[in-house]
C-alpha cells in the first residue's frame, strides 16, 4: 500500500488517547490528558485541567487539529475533548452524550458532529469509519448524558453513551483503534488492518476463555502486523511520571502481558508498548 508509509506518524498519550498525522491532517482519538488522581475521582468532583492539557499539547508539539473522535463518554475518554478542540481547533465527533459534554463546555453546534455505527468521514487523506461496539466488562457508569454537562461534576455523571472503535485508512496503510477490551463477535471480520491499537484494560482480570475469544474476534479477524496495546496504564497518574500499569485491584496487568507475549510468539505478530510522546511511523516497512 502507498509509498512506504513514512508520512504517517502516531503518538500514544496513555489511556486511549492516540494522535495521528500525515503532515497535512491531524486526528486525535479521545484526547484525555488531565488524568485526575484516584482520590479526586472517587471522592470529589472532576473537571478538565487546562494547565495540564496545554502543557501536554505543547510538549508534544501539537498546534492544530482537524478532527477529534471520542470512543465513549466516560470521563477518561471525553472529559478533556471539548477543551482540546477549543485550544487546537477542529471538530468534535461523538455520540449525543459526547456532544452534551461539548455543549456543557461551550462548544457550538457548528463545531460538533454526532456519529453512529457505519459512518465514514474524510479528514484530508484519512478516512475514519465508525464501528459500534461494547464496553469492557464491569462498566460502572452505563447510560446516557441527556443534557449539557458542566464540570466540575462527579465522575459518575460521565455515562458511556455508546461505544465506538475507529478504522482509520490512509493511502499508506490502515489501522484500527479499539478503545474498549471487549468486542461484538464477528464485527471486525475481514477488516485486515496493518496496525491494531488494542485496548487491554481489565483483560487480565477476565477468564482464559474471554481472553481467547477477544483475541479471536479482535486480532484473528483483523490480521494486523503490529499490535499496540492501549488503555492498560494507570490513568490516575500524570503523564509526566510515565506510564505504569493500573493497580492490582483494578486489573492484573501481568496476566494480560503474559497472554500477549504468548500470542505474539504463536502468531508472529509484533506487540509494542510505546512510551508517552514517542512517535511511531506504523506503516514504514
């Protein structure tokens, strides 16, 4: 595909925040950068940390944005998205719940688009296809956000509002960003992507059968050459302190890591855990 893939760059910012650029167009998935502490999330009210958002964007050298797609409307996906759009420009794409977060932050309707399963959007040379999905097991805050949400609020006010994955294609290659560690059986059959950004949060706490089924429907179905695990890190800790696994009472990261290592050996698919702010050129061969 394409001319060697040197033009597309991808950066992982922890959780399921992924930035993509080909030097002309800029796309962000989720854009969660505030990462409030566990104590604040559990017992207080949360709101975007504008200082942390702008300093993170500046450190990464991100100065403009064309489109921001939100996977679902839990706080660790959607909370910062409107502020990122206000800071960098571009358009917010998400469910009606996500749009209500945007409205609560003061975004105008002209800066937002409601998405549904099967939608496709062109962003320069990129095409983004929306794929409906399901949340990983243990969804604590199901439901919808029915009216504009104005922070600070309790984390429980950020209801999921429906879950999406995003198939991103470019003349140089294709990648699937799958932000929740669960999958509708056969939903990805035949996609055949070059790179899979695969959520593994809480995967270590599931059964062996669940992990095998997840691999079959997410990885065997898409046949990637590279897997980049996402949503495995402790998102209660600032990116300035690097990425570390979630505490054991949330997940069993060592189990998930051992599973990925074994599957990588069996299939020959490379698994790569990037550092925050590290630039990956996923289609370079």
